[in-house]
C-alpha cells in the first residue's frame, strides 16, 4: 500500500496550479493484482498545466492515460515505462504519438532509470523471496524477543499488577 493517496496527489495539484512537471513512480508488476486509475484521475483533475509527467511502474490502464491526455492539454512528455496494464496499440497509441513530443512506452528500456527497475511478476511476496534478497536478518533473529506483557513476566517484581495498571492506564 502506498503512503501517498490519490487525494494527496490531488491536493498537490490544487496547491500548485502552475505545476509543470510531476513524477510519481512505483514498482513495475507484469501482472498486478489490482489495476487502478485513481492516481492518473487525480493528476488529470488537478494538474492541468503539466508539461512533463512520469508515472513509471503505475498500475493504471488505458482509461488513466486517456484521462491524463484530456485533463492535461499542455502535456509534452509522458513516461509510462513499466505501466504494463496500458496498451498503446490502436487509437490511444496514435493519439499519444500525435500529441506528445516525447513518449516512453511501457516496454521501453529502463537503463537510464536511477532506481531499482526490477520487474516482478505480481505483488505476491513470493517474488521477493525468490529474488534471493537478503536483508541480513532471518526470522530466527527474532526468537529472543518476547512480549513483556506475556503471562510469564507477571510474576516478576518489576511487572506486578500495580505497575501494569499504571503503565496501561497512565503512561
């Protein structure tokens, strides 16, 4: 789940009505579990002065691209790399090609992209585990952690009932 919502994106646009360039990148999923156009719809609604837009790895569909083209009439460049739910064949692709000075397609190279551009098949956690990622920790590292409010500690002088009452109700 993203920490920035579509409402936040819309608020940025409303607070900056002359915004010319905006970037909102995500991670590319070849088969996203959920597609969504809430972010491009917010951009289309609140950022009409945009000239440059980068939505790398967004889960939008053609509907989102159409909304952006309709809502951002001054748009000159659009980066849709790794937006795998967008299909620019047909009328939408023609419209983008005729209208925009620069268009980066969903399948275009990411060699100039400064962040991690690894493509995951889906949003399933198995992708992370199968990529041989090692953060330096294993679940075994957490075996020594215990819950101080677990029953085994209630007999300890430090965690007597009076202290727990104060801690839970006053602290």
